[in-house]
């Protein structure tokens, strides 16, 4: 998972891109980069680390021009190395810069094809490099003759759609042409477009992973880049759009459950509202379990931060006091970003401290957004027990995650998933909980899209993948060592 942004039609566009990246930091903390463009060419700053560490007042001065793209990286594939940090840049044809949020299922087959058929040698270990190479191949036909036109861009994006399987929300700059944005035919990852009239009456355009960024930057009109849609804004400010190819829309349910900022709205469904609904629906299942097993709770407590909204709604529905019994150390980064199990184990203890006075002799219902490996959940249950809780139950607002994700969330190995091939009793035992209560799949669907107009991707829950998954097991085997890990 990553965050992308692109802007055109505003002086020193990189400054706004930088502000946007700060708001997208929750989508990736591994690395950050900005690429800008003006008549003198491309200008580039990228490095490993957080946005605030990568960019300085000094290096921002070099990012001149009215067009810029930016990226925050969350490494689902490829090591945490400078060669994998985006934006990616190619000098031929025309000059292309690209940022990508997503993950290709057929990465290995594509790399092989690009090497053997198109004689393109990979320089990084990144599916974005495959996509930029495909785009370049698609554009090459027109490059000898003239400056790029919308038809050429459209042909190049069609070429990507023919070859790439997986998730890709992309913003690209083409030198001499303008800004190009497109989403894969299923629209797994979000991408929004905003526009506004500046003081000089010029229209500025922006593309970003989340609406909160466009809002913050003062863009008034937002719309989704639709699944399979291509939108271009050229250097004169003219907008061109075309549907290249659509499949059933399958936005990732995990955006609402965990990933997106609560103030964002994705596919027309506000994230905060969805999390409230998740809490309310969870209350139905919790109440059933309370009746069945004759359980009472003294306290409902969230695992900070993502589960807070749902926990408040759940506590309200149950009529049980809501207490924040785990206090977050705000100077410790998210544990899933750390790359070894040892580091993650230590980080959980450093990150959250129990409030003993609110826990001692209480029956506590801990609420988290999800349980993936169970590492964090197990430690938290232990922590709350050691702080004196009489009973510790654990509620997950996401149903059991039993299958790998191939579309950009980093829990790809089946045998690493706590719920894979385990009964509820087995899960409760593994976590050391008095009980574990999961959201129902249908309740999750309803919480995100009450009108049922969109069926989100839930492949990690159901095993029903929206795309072909051929070759993906080899990919997992070879790349497992290289990746970071969620929870
Ligand atoms: S498999 Fe799960 S995490 Fe991956 S895109 Fe689908 S819903 Fe999201």
C-alpha cells in the first residue's frame, strides 16, 4: 500500500505535493519522493524515510515547475532500498515519471516478458518499474514522429491493461504533454481527481489517493477516477478522459477497515461513517455471544488508533462504558512497518501502556480493526491480563482474514494468517483470550455500502479473487524475504 499525488497548473506545484504527502504519510512510511517538471526538464528528490526527513527547505527549492507528482512508499514487495523508491523516471520516450499504488499479481511473468521480448533490463525490484516500462513500450510507436497526443497516451495505457494483472492506481507525468492518471479495471485502490479555479482564473488539477488531501489543499470539486478510466490534463489545462476497460468494481474493504484516514471519503462512502457502522453491526454479534455464553462486560476499550471509532459505536450500542485503557506512545511508529518479528515484538510493548486503574478486576472487551498474524492481539491481551483484568475478550471489526492479499496489503502467506485453517476455539486459544468475536462478512459489506451498489473486494476473507492469480505463489515464495509485514 502506498499514497500517490499529482498536481498540474499551479506555480511550484511541488510545495502542494509535499503538503499532500504529509497527509498521506499513514499510507506508507518506508520512503518518499517528489518529481517536478518545467521547461528545463525533470527535478527529483527521493529517499528512504518519512516525509519530514526526506524533504528540506533547501532541496524543495530545486523542485521547480507547474507539474509535480509525489509518493509515500509502503513496501509490499522489494527491499527497503533507494532503487525501489518512487517516483520512477524514464528518459525515453519523451521523458516519463510515474507513481503507483497497488501490486501486480503477474510481476514475474511480466519481468520475464519485458526482459526477453522488449529487451528491458530491470534496475529495481518493483512492479512500478514494470508498469512504466509497459507504458514506455506503448508510447514508443509515436515517439519517433511527433510530440505525444492523448491518443498515444490512451494506446499506451491500453497496452498496460492488456498485460498487467493486479491493482494499480497511477499518476504519471509525460514531458511535453502533461499529467496522466488511471486505475486498474477493478479499481482496487482509490484515486480521486480535484479541480479548482486559482486567483489567476487558471484551473488547477490534482489527483490523490484520498479525498482528505484534496480537501486540505483547497480543491473544491472532487470525483473518483473510475475503475478502468484514464484521465489526462495537458500542459494547456485541457482535460481528456476515456474508459479503457472495466470489470466489476472491487474496491479493497481494508481501506475503510484500517488503511484510509478517517476524514477521507472513498468511492462515495465516508470512512468515519463506515467505521461507526462497523461498530454498530459488531454490537449485534457481540450481544448474541453475550446471551449465548452468559458474558458481561464492564468496559469496552479500543486498540488505538484505527479501532477507536468503531469501539465508541459498539460501546454506545451495548450500553457499556467506553474507556481508553491502552495509551499510545506517540513517538513509536506503526509496528507493521518494522521488518522483523523481533522488532515488532518489542515495538508492541513500547507502543502501548495499560491504564491499570481502569482494567483491574474488570471484564474487558478489547476492540481492534482486524486480526492478521495475531502477534499484536496476543501481546495486548497478555498486557491487559497482567494489568489485572478479570476477563479479556477480543472483538475484530473485520471478519477472519484467512487468505493472502495479492493486491497490495501485506499479509500474503497463508500459513502466517492466524485464522487460516483454524476454528474459533483454536483462535481463542492461540490468542489467550477468554473469547474472540468477529464481524460477519455480510455485516461488513453493509457497513461499507448500505445500498449494496458496490461489492468490495473481500478475497482475503472469502478466497474469491477478482483477478486471475496464476503464478502468484512463486511470486510470494521468492519475495517473502524482502517485504515488510503488517501486524
Ligand atoms: S484481498 Fe483483502 S486486503 Fe487485498 S485488496 Fe482484497 S479486500 Fe483488500
